[in-house]
C-alpha cells in the first residue's frame, strides 16, 4: 500500500505539460473570440443539407459537351493569363537582376568597394522589388479590376507586378550564390555586365534559374485561378459562379482540370531540369 502511494508519476513532466496546455489555451482563446470561430455552425441542419447536396453532385463531375467546351476555353485562358503575366514579370525582373547583382559590379573591381552612386541605385531597385512583391497578386487584381474592369487583363497585370519583385530577388540571390570566377574574369578583362551575366554567371546557375521560373509559372497558374474569384477572368471566375450556384458537378470537373494543370507544370519542370542538368 505504501509503495503504491509513494510510486513516482508515470510522466515526470506532467506538471509542465499541463501548465503549457493551460497557457496555450489562455493565449488561443482571445484569438478564437476575435475571429468568431464557431465550428458548431457546420452542424446546423441547413448547412448539413446543403453540404450533402453539393457533395452528392461533386462525386460525378460534369461532362456535357457544352460544359466541356467552356471548360477548355477557360482553362486555356487561365494558362494564357499565367504565361503572359510571367513573361511581363521577366521583362522587368531580368534588368533588375542585372542591376542589383553585386557580383557584376564594375565599380568594385580592384578595390573591392562599390561606388556610393552604384550602391544607392542598387538599393533603390531592391526597395522597388520589395514593394512589388509585398503586395499580393490578389490585391493587385482587385485594384486593376476597379481601374480597368472585369477580365483577364487585371490578372495579367497583377501577376506581372508581384512576380517581377519575386523573380528579381531570387534570381539575384541564385546568381550571387553561384561561382563568380567566370564572370569576374570577364569583367576584369573588359567585358560588359550583360556579357558577364550571359557567358559567366548564367551557365553556372541555368538549371536552378529555370527550375525556379517554371515553379513560379506553376504558382502563377494557381494564382490566376484564385484571382478569377475577384473577377480577373479565367477558370477561377467560372468556378466562383458554379460555387455560388452550389453546382458540385461543375466544381468537381474544374478541380480535376486544375490538378492536371499543376501536374503537367511539375512534369515540365522535371523534364527541363533533367535536360539542363
């Protein structure tokens, strides 16, 4: 009897675990109150019946000829939005990468110190990239929808601005982390910055740059679908209409197409990496 009463607790850290759980609950509770988190609303009879009807339709994707023709058109528009937006982003990101890449600085040759003007220009462009990528593409899409109206143009411009900031930053980091001997040798022997980039830095990091670009194209496809919910065209805008009508069969078909698009983008990325690697 005495040995049972004096035996140690099976979990020596039980007090700390209980204290941590209480502290976590105290910290989490105000957040739940602020966000009005009410999961019991899912058990409401109207919610359950609407969910049941939606899921029943969701199990059998829509496959009518007229719907499939519309789906193919909207899918092509989604891919076009992502591709056009990424192309515009590259037009802005590549010059920005050439400017902010410190390995391609001519002013620091010999002394190792960059001129004040060159440093100021690089910092100005870096801050510009920060501003562009700090605003999500969905917010840009909302702004452009208000300015130019509904349609894919808003989505293209939104992707172009946000992804320009992302690509410029990551491209510069990839190039700066690669071997700089080739580009440095070209600069020392009188080569220009563009030639040093194309023939010195780029071949070393081509596979990683291409992989990241294709990944961003995949993200642009996903982003164009999301932006469609705010009126920026493409598959997302049509999916928003189907969701409002609780047309589960149409939503199911669109999600299958969306998964196929992402899978094809991933396969394309792997193929490019294999060839470049």
